[in-house]
C-alpha cells in the first residue's frame, strides 16, 4: 500500500476548499437518510461536497474517480441530570410561557449533544488521515487539506438553512400606522380598570381603539368563546386601524392589533398613544391573558388536539417496514402526513421504491436536485424499516423507562427543499394546507412522468357537469379532470341543534362554564349537498340568447382507483374572518358512489348551441377596455386562479356571474394561454401583455439553453409576464401544447420527462366500480390551515396506526369523525 502522504499528493488537485455559495451536504446522504450519527458516519466528497453514507460512498468513488472524502462521525453524549429532576430520572417539563419552539420559555425541543470525530478517508483502500497526521506532511499537502477540512467544518450545511430549530411566534413587525397614527382630540379619558364593551357590556377580551378611544370587545374565536366582534365592526365602519388589548398593558408593552395589516404588531409610540387617552403605561399591571397566552392555552387544551392525537391513552409504539416516523422540520407536519399516506398507495411504491436500485444508478451527478431520486429516497426510507427504530434516550442509560414512541425516523430535508423550491408557500417554514400540498405534489409528479408509469393516475378522475337551461330545457355537458372530491358541510343539517343553541345561549350570557359542543353532521347530508342540483340564477343561455335560470349537476364520469375526499371545514365568516368549522361527521368505512355515475347526453335531449355570449364592448368605434364585474374577478382570484384567467373568464361569459365564470375557468385550465393577458378583438395585445421585443434576452437565452426553441421560450415568457422562474415552470407544465413546436434534441432531461416525447392523447383515467373502503385519513388541529398540527391515521394489516411525526403507534381510538382528508381505495368485486 502506498504511503498515505504520497496518495494525498496524487489526489491534491481534486481537493477543493469550499467557497461562498458552495452547497456543503455534511448532514445527510444524497441517496439515503444516513447522517454523521448513523452507523459508519457520513462521507463528504472533498470535491463536490456531496455527502454519502457508508452504503453509497464506494459507488460514488467508482462512478466519479473521486478518492478523498471528509469522514464525519457523531456519537451522542449522555445528558446530565438536572438538580430538580423527578424520581423517574426525567426533569419535570416546564410549562410553556412563550409561543415559540426551541427558545427559552417556548415549547421544548430537545437539543442533542454530540461528540464529533473527523478525518480524511482515501478510497479505495480507506486510508485514514487525521489532523495530527497532516502535521508531518509537506506544507503544500498540509495547507490544502487543512483548509478544505476547516472549510467543510465551518460551512453552513445545506440542511442548516432549511431545518428550523427555533420558531418564535411572538416576533412582530412595527405597524406602518404607528409612526403617524391619527388620534382624535375628543377629550376621552380611559380609567385604569373596570372596562366594559360599550355595545354589549362584555368585560373580557376588551380592546381600545387607539384613534378614538372606543372600548369594545374583540373577535369571537372559532369555538364560540372570545368576544362579539364589536371592535372589528368598529374598524370596518371607521377605518381606524390600531387597537390595544386592555388588561395586557404593562411597562414592557401590550398586545396591539392592526386590523388593516391583519396581524399582531409593534407600536413604538405606544406610551404616547396611551397617554393621549389618560393611560400611564408605567403604572399599569397585567390583568388579562395576552393573545400569545391564549394561543398556548388553545394548543394545550383538552379537546380536538387531545382526541386527534389520542393523548389520553398510552399508545403502543410500532416499528418495522412501513412504520417509519418523520421528523418535523418546523411546521412540516402537513408534508409528513401527506407523504406517509401516498407511500401506502401501490402505484407510488411501484414507481419509486420497487426499482430504487435502478433509479439510484441512473441518478445525475447531483442527485440532491433530482426529483425522481429524492422521491425514491423518501419512499425507501419510509417503507424499508431501516430507520424505524426507537430513538435513544440518553437520559435513561439503563433503559428502565417505558418506550416513549419516538423513532430515529427520517428527516426529509432534501425532499422538502426540492419540492418547495420556487413556491411562495412551500419553500417557507410556515404551516401549510395539507390539501394544497397534496395537489402541488401531484402536479410535480405529473410533470416528471410525461410517459411511462404515472402514479398520480391512481387519484385522477373525470367530472361531468350537466347544465340545463330552465327556459329551453336544453343541456350542456362539460368534463374536467380532478383529483380530490371537495365535500361541503351543511351546518343546517346538524343533528344536535338544540345542544348547539343552548351552548351558544350560555356563552352569550357570559357563562364561562358553558361546554364546547361540536356540531354532529351526518355524512349522508354532506353527500346530498354534493350531489343535489345547483341553481344558477344568472346563466347566459345560448338557446334563448339572454340570461336565465339553469340547474347544474355534478357527477363522476369515471371512478379512480383511490378516492380522496376533502371535508370543507375551512370557510369565511360574515365578516370575512377565516374560521374552521368544529364538526363531527360520521364518515363511513365503506362507500358506494355508484349512484353518482354520470350518464352523458340523454335520449332525445337537445344540447345548447355553441354560441359565445355577446362581447362586452363599448359602442365606440375605438376598441376600449371591457367593463368587467370586479366582484366576480375578485372572487375567482380568491379561489387561487391567475388574475388574467379570471378577467378572461368574466369577459367570455358576458358578466353572467360567478358560476358561469367558474365553469369557463374549469373548461379552459389546460389552455396554453390560460394565464396570458386578455386580448380584445382588434387589439394587438391586452393590458399587461409583454411584447416580444421587450422580453429579456438573458431569460430567452436561459430557456433556449435548456433545449427549447426561441418561439417556445417567447411564448412561455409572454404567458408569465417575463418572469423567468414562472416561465420555466409554465413551459414544463404545458409540454402537451408545445408538441407542435420544435424542441431541440436533449431539450428535456430525464429528470423532467421520462421515456418518450409523445404524451398520451387526452388525460388518461382509470375506471371501475364506485365502491370503496377507507384506508387512511389526515386530521388537522387548530383554528386554520395556516397554524396548528397535522397527523395521519393509516390502516395497516387491519390495524389502524397513528403517524404523528416521529411517533408511530397502534391507534386505540382512531378519530375518524374529525378528519380533514379521507383516502379510500376501490373494493374489488
């Protein structure tokens, strides 16, 4: 064996020192979930700075010829017991006093302490070089290798920027109204105590408007507690934006809310603003819970959180294949829950796990950026059982305590970074809607499976909408692709109305002991609301050439292998404040939707003529901008559709109302110019269009370098207002429409389009009997999709299992009535 110094000298040219901007993967293997804490440690390539576990480092060496790797191993230190520990050996947990994670006073996140050992390993003979060994080597070797080692050690790992160890929900921004807040000289002076709402006499949750000094009650919470919204109504009437919660004022500050900015804010001039109404901030004492304390109390209260997480019983931890926990990376429970369920579906297992060896062999030089590789890595991590092992408890060296249920599990950092890249929400560490993430991920699967096996087909189905003009009795049929059934919640169908009314009456009377009663809604009532005909009052009929009344019925044109049902729990109140419906629905274990099968055009039924409504043009000779119904455009935008698509929907349906515009949107979502600006007859371009000559040459060159033609690049940029990231996303999501345009060889990488270049004509859907059985559901705890926590329950071998991030346990009482997303699979006849 050659002298290690000579070997280092021979590979010195391949050893790099990390520079600013280099991505250093020193916490996670690019192809597995091995880490420095795993058996064998982690090997970081000293040229590309990719990390590899002991299982894959030899493969990387043989494929690249790289020989020098920085080897990192970490072993956990035993935790020191606190002086005030309990008899069980565990210190008592402090009650959280701050809406935060991982900081003093917040919810506890255990910070493991490790001892780290580092060295350089030279492959293939695995010769070791320590820092002490370098001291005896030539200066040129010692300097280069030492700098590289130090650079890797001090560089922020890629995962460090993605993993949230701390989250502070109390960090607030200065209100834009604080500096120049208008305050009325009305002579009003507010007493230091004894406050009551000026409208309803409520004595709790009282706020003072900082402009006119009005003392009014705060918002009503989702569970019926809180105030009666009088402070909010006052803002809506006056526009006075800032209010302070009386009872929270101390010399250190107070709760200040900005209705205009819809958030808790800071007011740097609060002492001055309070003094205007005779309040001396330095002498005030706290008498009410702050909004933070109320939120913490909600997060700890017995009720929805306890029931959904099955916290009242000791659950038996489970380990093994398909029973792997996932670490919460800071509000990533929505992702964890969705991916746990998806990899229960055979299509996703076959696509990404069954042939993982081939996927890894075909992976590009940087597998951290390859969608197929990272999804396969995640799927194998969840299903293999390799990471489904009890997490070590350093506080109990004798293993005497009961199992805690926590697992080593996997931390999907690379996966989260890849699927969230470029997305305004999923790229952040904020909580998200699990349903929106499911659709986002399915969209990515669609883009990356242009041909060959496409696992998202398991959920894809066709919806038939039948609209009948009540004046002519002629019908119109349209079909659209969907992946989720959105089930309405008819609150007026609650079976415990008397209990709800009694609880509401007691709350309005100020009875603090009034119980929280959850509305009991029959599942059959939800299905009836879904299937019953909808009345369209402003339908433009091409048969009678005017607005009239029509009925719309929605049916299944095909039944998917796996059916996803979303309970529409999240809605807006009359004051447009988002709220969550606190309901219990008796969701069945088996489902027969055969009666909802679409039948198509009936014998003897006449169809509505294909005639467009009259254009919304002014009578002037010169073409002017159309007069569009702004309220309809706004409603469509709130549904998440692009502004220009909404404007076109309203224009082409002749301002006939939200229903007609929504139907137009659904029928034209796959149009190549769906998001392109509205172009009026006689105009070369509409408002907001981007003429070709003004497009960025740099953006055009970037897209052309990916293998697309200049015409295609131009079309993509014009459709996305010359925004490069959106144009790239647009071009890959409209490949079907670009087939008629030339694409240069190599224009689509294997990562973007598998197999061939000819997509199947039309959407491929599977069909079969409409009989299903429940196999999984995802539940949400909290007041809105933007906060709270998600867990999922999955039926494994006739046993319900709860997946709560890193905890995987046998479920004793699966709360099937409180779910948000339900997953059914077809029952074979």
